[in-house]
């Protein structure tokens, strides 16, 4: 019984450590029509860095399965460090985005 409890505690810590990594680069909150809070820290991006916004386009692939592909949605720039884990990204005018979209850093 003690062994199972110990394994459960270790698994919980491993899952918690990985959870923050799963949300890296994901739009966490829409501030307004052009700005979002994104889960990235100051070691991953700097103010002024250019980023590309992506989303997923998914379709029914039959038998209850979904087939998704990565779709480019537009360009943005890191404008502010909000906290140790979040930055603000301002997207170009006309770029539509939502919570769950994600960004990748790129160079111009």
C-alpha cells in the first residue's frame, strides 16, 4: 500500500512539472482584439521578438477520430513581460486569434 501511495505522489509531481511545459507558447488570455497574454517566460523570448501565430484546423477523419493540421494565422511581436511565466504579444491588425492558439518565435 505504501509503495502505491509513493508512486502516486511521484507521478503527481512529474505531471505538475510537465504541465507548465505543455502550455508554453499558448495564448492564455485575449486582452483585446490585437493583444494576448502568452505562456512564455523571459528566458524564452525578449521584448521586441517577432513571433508567428498558429492554430489547429481539425476535421473528422472517421471512426470518432480527428485529423488536425497546423495553420499559420499571422504575425506578432512581444511587447511586454507580464510576469515570470507570461508575456504580452501584439498581433498585426487583422490577425484573428483565440485562447488555445500558439506562437513560435521567428526571425525576420
